[in-house]
């Protein structure tokens, strides 16, 4: 067998902890053939990209709108390319963008892996119903990728 | 012109206020040719449909899982048929299922209309970036449907 | 709300017990707005449709081939139209056609409900991984359809 | 002509004989430009990947469920990429996952090649009806690939 | 033969002459089984639907944006349903929305018929390259529909 | 079971014998729930529809081009709607339009039934490779439709 | 993170100013990993490619038709591959091909960025309704690409 | 601009003249970045691949069937990958496989270029109606590819 495939993994969701780095470190340690993709994780840059590139509006709705759409250029291109979409929900904030990404990925038939604590289980039951794995720790994501990519 | 088309509208999201009834009353008053669809809005029935039909698990994760998947049978069939998906976010709860529905609808190219208060604008900017209208009141949804369906 | 939708349900798999009739009786008792579809369930007719319509081959492989393809005209048209595909596995026979239908339905994004005894759980784990509900009795299928169709 | 295309071949089904190795050896001897892909073929690893990565459930149904879904991450990504899906049915076991893969591949329009003994012909007639070749020996698969890839 | 099909025709483009009425009169005289669809053709209503339903912005860009998106709810639903998209270009105005509709329809594989004077031939060559007929008069559109729908 | 489905059958190909009428008579006698569709079968009308609707060109290539494209409006709409595409090849003429229709239908996943004499078997082997049945007589098509539609 | 992705950007529209060069210079200065694609921007070559390759017609409609179709070979292949489609509208000419490209890209779910002066805002409101960013200067396009590609 | 794209060109149809070599020589002389693909052009190998790999049937229909299906593995994979499908019709033989390929390519939205003499114009009008260029000489195909690939 000659599995030369590079797996494309999109890491969606929470931007306030280092879970992406933990997964990146884990897949590097495991020597996995992956390309990790992510949204812009600099909160200020992400919120302000619309006014940075396109100017002020004097109206937070449309300023947010412009930023969200520019971020969508990145997000959708990456989800469309991804083999696996990992969606992380943290304990704080609404994180509707993460759930939106999960729905978008589900409709495209992408494999979804969720990452969240047990106290969010009930609130995330619809997202988990569309997922192929529900994890609690970044290391579990790494173990799943390692199994999926290198076994055989 | 002979617009005999029946518009199919899926009303996703919040189940704790009467916004669906307000829209239903409004489209009836306006005499619009629509079929309104909705998820099961009885909270207990929705939470328990898995154990009601398939039995207890002694484990809330899998009980939720079974319920969420049965609800998905309904939800996805309706979103797939819909011309317009209205997504309502209320002031309480996580409502990740609503954002998931919005993402799912967006990937299918459905027209999305959101319905929420201004204090959720920033948190919903990614969902609004994929919507064709952002409304504050059920009556605005009715007015949009009336314009879209009956003008011309 | 005015849910006038007729749900289209394809009943795939085992043809040696009366599970389809049990579901048909159940949905009729419940007054559900469904159209039930099924493959040809007359075993001899199904096996011989190729030679009946197109003549003998003197070779069982190609006679089977002709029958299987004629049956596929029916099967695929019905799966393509279906909102829900119920797949029944009985205790006997290989039933690879049922698993094939399930895979076909899964790739089209159809909602799948399986119906089989617990002793087949391990062998059917891949099919159940793609299903939105795993049932043991026809009555459970009816209850799920009743919930999905009439609640709300 | 400059056929630099690397053909992607997914080898689905039976894991108890060395048919994949025979095909791998054959395509190597023939110098074919192929990438062979396969599910995880270590039976224990495949059965236990769910509990290995995600923990015990104390319930074989959900333990199987978790494993089957993790395996699906691999399986579907590979079928989606494949030009040709070879599906092997051996004399033992139910092998519903193989028939499920065949149905999934058929709905995506993939070219399917089956590999099985003649005594399974009747039971596999629906799968063969969707296949572009029905073979008996791994060497026949190699010969077909050699013809398809290198002629011209 | 029993052609009971109702042909769905979307009439896109110019709103300042009575070409839609001429086609409607023509298909009625010919007794054709068609459903004619059109964008909102009341210029003021179309321009103002955004502020009418959703309020003023004090900024013409976003006011236009809101109107254009509400109109898109109608336009896209109708193009998606259409068998044939007729696109009319008049002598005045930019009419980029008409060319946008034509591109949208082309990507969906819809049959396109253009309707414009010869002096626009060169400027519309890319649109005509994607069309199945280029007409000069509404009556030619009627004749094409009559031939397509009633012959045979 | 309540199979209320109306089967949509497109009858492509030869226009010089009465095979369509034989099928129409047969399905009527059998009381099948079908809608039969066909291209325009009046040879002169079909050849001249371009110049009839759109005027002379003084150049047979472009006159043919205009007619062929108008016919395509009908043909493609009907193939897209069809459950089954029957393709008839007669003994005379090139009939490349029939083979083109078959290829078009195959790419859309439609069920194809061919109808032709044995002396065309070798020349039509690629078309038959994509068909679900190869028939010799219109009555065989009727028998297949009767089996597919009414059994069960 | 290891974002090795090469972003594919199609630059559609106006060919009379150096906006493409400004973007090309900008992305080079920024060291972005992009592949820029464009239609043939030599106006004469583009207008005459039909007669150059396929001969004169003595009829400008069909000469234009042949050129437009040859250009479509290039245009559509590039839009299909593109992650982002930038559409430039200048102050002169009808530019319906640019709006057509935008509609085509929108139906395929591509991310669209428009580039035009404010005096075209009202006429382009439907195109901007489908865009993820509306820019005024090539440098803004570069800044968006830089943000989308390199952040994170 | 940095057009590094390798254009994928599938050369379908006639196998009795050297038109593919003329195109191959032409694109090499022009230094075009293309990958040329073709069916197996050795007539005997193509006709016999079924029995060579899978054995005799004692029945020409099924022997042809097996060969045609093995050839389809190659043909469809190549058409699916192609940017442009060139379809050549020669003066002899039925060549229904070429027309089938054209229909298959058309339904997938591929750019089609035909290559045939003028005396086949009328018989090929439906195929040309789906093509983006109709050529008479291999050199015209080369010139079109050169224009499409290298201009700009």
C-alpha cells in the first residue's frame, strides 16, 4: 500500500485556548501527513478586517458584516477543501460561527469531529448527531487522526 | 403572469416565544401562498423522542444522541425542501442547533432570513453574513415574504 | 402551521416477513401523510424479471444480471425520491442488496432508519453509523415516523 | 500522449486473506501509476478504535458505533478520492460494510470492480449490476488496471 | 403521448417595456401549459423593498444592499425552479442584474433564451454564447415556446 | 403500500417507425401510471424550427445550429425530469443525437433502456454498457415498465 | 499550522486599465501564495479568436458567437478552479460578460469580490448582494487577499 | 500573471487516423502545458479487453458488454478530470461511443470541441449545439488550445 495522501484538516471554533497548537504538536510528534487549516485566530484582526481593508461605516452592524464576509472567504475555501472538520466549543461565548461551520460542513458531507466538555453535551446534541466523533481533549483528536491516517 | 408557486418556508430556532405563530398569523392575514414548516417545538417531546421511540440508555449522551438524530430526520427533509429558511435566535440558551441549521441551509444555497435582537448582532455576524435579510420582528419577516411572493 | 407535505418512505431489505405490512398498517392507523415505496417483494418475480422480459441466457450470471438491473430501475428511482429509507435486515440470507441500498442512500444524504435484531448489531455497525435511528420492531419505525411527521 | 495521471484505487471489503497484497504486488510488477488505498485491515484495531480513542461505554452497541464512525472518516475520504473502487467479498462473514461501500461508491458515480467466487454470484447480483467488472482472482483486477492505465 | 408537464419560464431583465405582457398574451393565445415567473417589475418597489421592510440606513450603499438581497430571495428561487430563463436586454441602463441572472442560470444548466436588438449583439456575445436561442421580438419567444411545448 | 408515483419516461431516438406509439398503446393497455415524453418527432418541423422561429441564415451550418439548440430546450428539460430514458436506434441514419442523449442521461444517473436490433449490438456496446436493459421490441419495454411500476 | 495551500484567484472584467497588474504587483510584494488567472485581455485577440481559428462567416453575429465560445473554454475552466473571483467594472462599456461571470461564479458558490467606483453602486447592487466584499481600489483586493491567506 | 495550470484534454472518438498524433505534435511544438488523454486506441485490444481479462462467454453480446464496461473505467475517469473534451467523428463507422462521450461530457458541464468534415454537419447538429467550437482540422484544435492556454 502506498498512502501518500495528505489529509486536510480544518480546525473550526474557539480561539481563546491553545487547542489548535496541542493538535498541531500532536500530529507533528506522530509524523502525520496532514495540512492543518484554521480561521484567523487573532480576535482583533478578525473583528476589524472589514474596516481595515474597506473602511469605517459608523455603524457596527455593517462593520461586523464586512468583517464576517471577508472571514467567510477564508473559512469556506478551507471547509470545501477539508477531509475532516474539527469543531471546538469552549465554555464561554456564543460561538455560533462554530455551529454554523459544522452545519455547512455537514451539508457538504464532510467528516466532523467535535471537541468540547461534557457540560455542553445537551446543548450540542444536534451538532454531535452530525459528527463522526465527539472528543473531550485535543489528544483524542490526534489519536483519531493517527488511527485514520496511519493504520493499514 | 400566473404565479401559482407555493413558497416553502422553514422556521428554525427558538421555541420559547410565539414568533412562529406571529408569522403564521401574518402570512394568513396577507393571504400568501406559503407552506410553513418547523421543527418539533414541544421541548419535552423533542428532548425525549429518542427514548420514547427507542428506549432508555442510562446515559444522557446517547439518549440525547438518539433524540437529536430523530429530530434531524424532520429538520433536514424540511430544509432540503425549503425556498426560504428563517432562523430565529432568542435572548436565552445556546441555540447551536439554529446556527447549525443556518450553516446547513447556506451550503445548500437556500435563502436565509435571520430574526434576532440587536444585542446579538456581533455574535451572529457570521450567520448574518450568509443571510439575505436580518430582521428584528416577525412582522418584518411577513413583510419580506409578502413582497417576495405577491409583488409583480 | 400547515404541514401538507407527503413524506416519501422507501422500505428496503428483507422480503420474507410481513414487516412492511406492519409498518403500512401502523402508519394507516396513525393517519400519517406518507407514501410507502418498496422493491418488488415477490421473490420469484424479482429473480426472474430479467428472463421474463428479455429471455433466457443459458447462464445464471447474466440472467441474474438482467434481473438485478431491471430491479435497479425501480429501486434507484424510489431511493432518489425518498425522504426516509428504512432498511430491514432479517436473520437469514446475505442481504447484500439491503446494505448496498443503505450505502447508496447515505451518499445521497437520505435519512436512514435500520430495523434488525440485536444479534446483528456488530455486523451492521457500519450501516448503523450512517443511520439516524436503529430500531428493533416495525412499531418503532411507525412511532418515529409519527413523531417526525405529526408533531409540531 | 502524456498520461501522467496517478490512478486512485480503493480496495474495500474482506480483511482475512492477502488479496490486497496480491493486487499491490501485481501493480508494482506491472509498474502501474496507482495509489492503493484501503480501510484499516487490522481487525482488532478496527473494532476497538472507538474505545481506544474515546473510552469504554459498557455497551457494545455504542462502542461499535464509535468505532464504525471513526472508520467512516477514513473510508469515505478514500472513496470520495477514488477513481476505482474494488470490492472484495470472501466466503465468510456478513460483510455488509463491503456492500455498503459499493452502494456509496455507486451513488457517487465511481467505477466499481467486484472480486468474489462464483458461489456468491446470485447473492451479489445487485452489487454486480452496479459494477463495471466482476472478477474472480486478484490477478484479474491487476490485468484490468494494467489495461485501463497503460494502453494507448 | 400525454405531455402534462407545466413548463416553468422565468422572465428576467428589462422592466420598462411591456415585453413580459406580450409574451404572456402570446402564450395565452397559444394555450400553452406554462407558468410565467418574473422579478418584481415595479421599479420603486424593487428599489425600496429593503428600507420598506427593514428601515433606513442613511447610506445608499447599504440601503441598496438590503433591497438587492430581498429581491434575490425571489429571483433565485424562481431561477432554480425554471425550465427556461428568458433574459431581456433593452436599449437603456446597465442591466447588470440581467447578465448576472443569465450567468447564474447558465451555471445551473438552465436553458437560456435572450431577447434584444441587433445593436447589442457584440456586447452580449458572451451571454448569447451560453443561450440556446437569441431572439429579437417577444413573439419569437412565444413561437419557440409553442414549438418546444406543443409539438409531438 | 400506496404507489401513487407517476413514472416519467423519455423516449429518445428514431423517428421513422411507430415504436413510440407501440409503447404508448402498451402502457395504456397495461394501465400504467406513466407520463411519456418525446422529442419533436416531425422531421421537417424539427429540422426547420430554427429558421421558422428565428429566420434564415443562408448557411446550413448555422440554420442547423439554431434548430438543434431549440430542440435542446425540450430534450434537456425532459431528460432532467425523466425517471427512465428509453433510447431507440433504428437501422438507418447516424442517430448521433440518440447516443448523445444516452450519454447525457448516463451522466445524470438516469436509468437507461435501449431498444435496437441485434445487428447493432457491437456498435452500441458502449451505450448498452451504461443501460439497465437492452431490448429488441417495444413490447419488451412495456413489460419492463409494467414490472417496475406495478409489481409489489 | 502549515498552510501550504495555493489560492486560485480569477480576475474577471475590465481590460482597459492596469488593475490586474496592480493586484499582481501587490500580491508579489506581499509574497502571497496565489495563482492569478485572467481571461485573454488583448481586446483584438479576444474579439477575433473565432475567425482566427475557425474562419470568417461574413456575419458579425456568428463571428462574435465563435469568439465568445472559444473564450468561454478558458473562462469557465478558470472560474471552476477558482477559490476567489474578483470582478472589476470600469466606467465605460456594457461589461455584461463581467456580470455574467459573477452570476456564474455565484451559482457555483465561489467567493466573489467586486472592484468598482461608487457611482456604479446602484447599478451593481445585485452583483454586490452576491459578493463577499465590494472594493474601490486594487490595493483593497490585495489587502483582503493578504488577510485571508496569511493571517493565523 | 502566473498561469501554471496544466490543462487536461480528453481526445474522444475516431481511432483509424492519426488526428490525436497531429494534435499531440501541435501542442508540443507550441509548448502548451497540457495533459492529453485518450481511450485505448488499439481496436483489437479495446474489443477484446473483456475476454482477455475475464474470459470467454460464447456470446458476443456479453463479451462486448464486458469489454465496453472495462473501457468505461478509463473513459469516465478521464472525462471527469478533463477541462476540454475533443470529440472526433470520421467518415466511417457508427461512432456512437463518441456521441455518447459528448453527451456525458455535456451533462458534466465540460467544454466540448468537435472535429469533423462538413458533410457530417447536419447529422452532428445536436452534438455541435452542445460544443464550444466545431473544427475541421486537428490544427484548428491546436490553435484553439494555444489561444485558450497561452494568451494573456
